[in-house]
C-alpha cells in the first residue's frame, strides 16, 4: 500500500546496501513504508518524507546520477551505496555523491533496518 506524503505517493519500501570501506563489509537495510506494517516510529515518517523528495527518476537521486563523479585515482576505502525504492530501478552512488537528504535517508534506513 502506498501512502501520500506532501501530495506525492510513497512506495512500499526502501532498501540501502553499503559496500566497500576499509573492511569491505557489506551492510544492508530495508524499511517498510506501509503504515499497516505497524511501525509508527517518527523516524519511519522521516524516511517516507525523504523518499518523496529524492525519488529515483524524478527527484534528487535522478539529478545525482546525471552528475559525473570526479575522475582520478580510485578510492578503494570509500563506500558505495545502492538505493532501491519499490517500483524503481536501483540507484548506485559513490560516497562522494551521497549528501544532504540522500545521506540522511541512507543513515536512517541502515539504522532502522540493518541486516548485515
């Protein structure tokens, strides 16, 4: 079930997978955005609002994908992020592209729904 947030429709879930870093450990999280899921947490409401703002294909994530990350030496110890919103293709971002609302979304999803 989708819920309207600020006049927009929020899909049923958001997933984040973080890879890389010094240890190379992958961490994943998934937050169910359906109100029937029983999580009436204020942080879930914040995730819903963030998803409505950064939605792939229309929002901030689409603009981030259009921006080339600076070239140069590879950064093997940096993180990479894959963000998947229900109904949209996964978005893969380098750590240097994750800031503002996207950074907060990543933090919340990994905090609320971590499944290493």
